[in-house]
């Protein structure tokens, strides 16, 4: 399954199911109905951006901590995933910012 995020204020974003679900869960759209079909209203967008920024900061902090611990123990530093949360979330965050500015909602699954 693919997620297709659509809005009148930005181009569509298409994501694989696991990536789309991850972002939806981060922004609080994690009930079963919202994972299938939903809407992000302009008034919900600042909180969604803040949640994504917080999740990115947490992931990066955890990775940095793991690297420091590995170096302290003389082990090889762990490698980040091939594609980080930041790389997946930035296009979605850009879409949210554009839609918030234009006061247009984002929909998926419709």
C-alpha cells in the first residue's frame, strides 16, 4: 500500500506504507481510521510540525549517544539507517508549512 498526501496548496507526496504510517503516528493520527483515510486541518499543522521536529531531534540524539557510547568502549560506531527520519519527514514538513500558510488541509486515502 502507498500513502498519497494531497492538498490544493502543494504537490502530492507519495510514501510507502511503513513510512507514511510512521509520520502519521508521530503527528497523532494513529487511530486505525486515520491510518486509512484522514485529514490534517490548518489549525492542527503547527502541532504536527512540532511533533515531527521533536521526533527527528530524538532520533538524532539517540544516534549520537550510541556513537559516543561505542567510541567510549572502543567499538565501531553504529551506522544510521540508510534513510533517516529527517530525510523522510522534510518533504512532508514542507508540505505542511505550505498548506498552513495557504490555510488548506492535507488529505490522504481519499
